[in-house]
C-alpha cells in the first residue's frame, strides 16, 4: 500500500476518516486555551480537515501553517474558513517542508505515517522547530489493523524523541474524547 496523495484523497472523498472527530478534541482545545502569545508560529502537519487550525485561527492566532499531502482536505478547510491565508495552506510531503516554528501540533498525523518513518518524523519535527520550540499533541496508545491509522505504545514511541527533545509530558491523556479514553497519549516535548 502506497500512502501517497491519491490514497489520502480517496480516503477523504469517501469519508473513510474514522480518526476525524469532526471538530477540535478536548485535549488540544485545553492546551490551546492556555496559550497567550498569539504571534507564535505554528505548524500543523498532516492537518487533514484542519479542525485545530480553524479553532486557533478563530481565536486570533494568525501565524499558522497547515500542511497535507492531499489537496482535498485543504480545499474543504478553505471552504469552511475562507479568510484563512492561502499562502499558509501547503500541499506538500511533510518531509520536504522547510521552516522554523515555535509549535508543531500533532493530531493523528504520526499514526497515519508508515511506522518505518517514525524516527524520521521525530528528526524532521526537531529540524522544523526553533530551539525551545514545542511538539504538542496526541498519539494513539493502542494497536490497530495493518493500515492507517497505525497504533503503538509509549514504550515504542519514547526512543524516537528522547534524544532530540526534553520530555515535559508523555502520558495517558486524562481528557480524551469518550471513544478514545485510555487509548491515547498526550505529549509535550521541547526541542533541546
């Protein structure tokens, strides 16, 4: 299975997006609600329908870049949030991105990647973050079938990140949406 632009576009067009809650989830909303500096630069890779970007943008954050390999969810986002700057919607492979961000938001992108790319993901996030920048979000803490999303565990994930980031928080999420209770980890990692 090749997890390319066509694969993801088909999943979105066919509404085969069971990971998509339809709005921002509680853990990220709670994290965003405590942010006070609205000038920070934020990257949301594998943004899909971009519920997190929409929430942040409507709260007054303007330096948000959302990236997805498929143009289809980006078009859906643009239809919902027509004032969002076009130049901040990037259709690109995450591993080709350039930039220097204060915050990278992780919401179902890590689990969409082939597990063989997980170490490369951690390295790329560190490359894209400013020193002291944060990688914050959710990782699935359970196993799935052999297709995206791909699950895993804290024990598997930690080695990908611990040499690149200071681990501020990497534990079971206490405020997951009901169907994910006990099945996801909240992470807050700071680039060394």
